């Protein structure tokens, strides 16, 4: 049972994980290892918090990781949504994987770039048909009168695409998070957590190949 709000000052969990010492590997290798372990313990290990910026400051929401390689982390969205507009105007982005059940989190900072149309086409083609139709209908982040209007538009699209493939709309596709900093956080006793951050070896904030050990330097941080 969760604690009531009025007990927040006394609500805490003690961590007791094994020591996470110097990660002598490329960031991509370590992330893949942690992700594979999270897949056995976390309900949605690919759920990640994405933070973008507008004129008022940061804005966060949860999206799903759908691709990963040496170039970065891939997710998909409506380019006309709030995050889509924000990331196209200002590509600076932060990502967090909150793997509480593993007493871990991975924090990422980087730049978002629009994925190639071919990548968006390939992923869209394997989405469930209902999700494909929803992507065509939804005006993500825009006001709507009520659920009845949404449902009516969805039903109309079901009829429109009956008997044929659902096309990927031009306003829907992928963003790739190109990384210049990635931190691996492991909870420990007494809030003396293990934190290792990978930054560019040359000290810059340029993005780098996540699978290139020589491009990164791992530094232990105080908790």
C-alpha cells in the first residue's frame, strides 16, 4: 500500500544494491546490459521521460524507446505535437529511464534530430493497424470538444482505409536522440549512490558514437 500524501517526509526506501564500480566499456554496451536486466524486472523498460524546451522552460512526458544503436535513442511521435514543435525549434533534449524496481536510472542529454523518412516508414509499417489509424486522425496536443468527436473521426478513418494499407502521415515520424552525456545511476545505502557519467573525452558538447570507447570518459560523481 502506498503512503498517504501527509506522510511524504517519512516516506523512503532503503537501497541495497551491489557496488557499481568503474564501467570499463562503451556507453552503448553498458546501456544494453542494463536494459536487458531491466527487461526481466521492469514492467515497461523502454518507457522514458523526454524533456524538451519552449519559451517558458522545460516540458516533460513519457514516450517509448523504439530503436537503439551507436547513433542514439529512437522514438516516434507527431511532429506537430507540443514536443515535436519544441524539438524542431530547439533540439536540446533530456531523457531519463526510471528503473526504480532495479534501483537504477539512466540520464541522458543530447540533441534531437528528425529520423530519416525510411526509418519512420519501416516502424510505422509494423505498428498495430489501430495505432496507424490513430496517428492519421489525432491532432496531438490540440484541444478537442470531447471523446465523442475523437471517436467519430476515428470511425470515419476506419471506413476510409477499409481494405487497404494505412499510410504514414507526413506529420508523424521519428526523432533520434544524439548523445553528448549519459549517466548511469545505481542506488546505494544511506543515499550514497553510485553515479558514473560518460562525457566526451575532448570535453566538448558535441554528439558522439555511443559504441566508440575512445570518444568517452567515465567519471564518478558524488551522489
